[in-house]
């Protein structure tokens, strides 16, 4: 009986994305080996995740994956201390982009050039190119939220560099 209760509590327990290893992350719906490694790599480079919305910054994770994860992840004690570490990173990212005058025409850029946009990795760049091939040119950068894997957080981070021509 106690073993049964232990198993049920393990199944119902949320996975702490700030401390979980790849194996634990792979138990989450929609998270396979490559997404688990992407979560760990992002966490290592940027510090702990503070909320579910931070996971949208991981290459390959978009709105549908976030919806599936919402009730199955936690952010542990590390998230409480993340404010000092993580707050400067988002503030610092848009400032250099705007000050350097970055400019990527999302209607003409190939996948490689699209990866220079903040928050866009190879997977999201390929999705942008495919969306453009399927639906034609973008009329506004805000239309990038129609691309699978690009959510509000990613879109907000790249608007300073996005150009539509």
C-alpha cells in the first residue's frame, strides 16, 4: 500500500525544471532528449527559470508545449533567487540590439540570418522560413507569433531587430 502511494505521489509531482536532469525532463509531455538538453543548456547559460513563460525562450518549445507543461512543472527554490541573476539578462539583451542597429528582414533572411534575432535558434528559424514559404511574406513583425514555437516572450525580445520589407 505505501509503495502504491509513493508511486502515485511521484506521478503527480511536478518536475522542477531548475534542478531536473535530462531523464526527469523527458518524462514531461512533448519533451524528448533534444528539448531536455535545450532546457538544460538554456538554464546553464541564463540561470534558473522563474515561471512557465521563461520556458518559451528555449528553442523548440512553443505555445502548445507550454500548455501541456503548465500543470506539470515547478520552478523550485532557485526561482526565488533568480531575480538578481535573471533580471539583468532580459534588460541587457534588447539594449545592445537596439544600440547596435541590428536589422533582420524576416521576408528575405535565410535560416542562418534569422538566428541572429534574439531568441531565435535553428529550429525557430527553420519554422519562420517554412511559414513564409507556406503563407507568403510577412506584413508586420508581429505576425511572427503565428509561427509555431514563437510566443509572446520571444516576439517581444526580437522586435527591436525585426524588419519587414
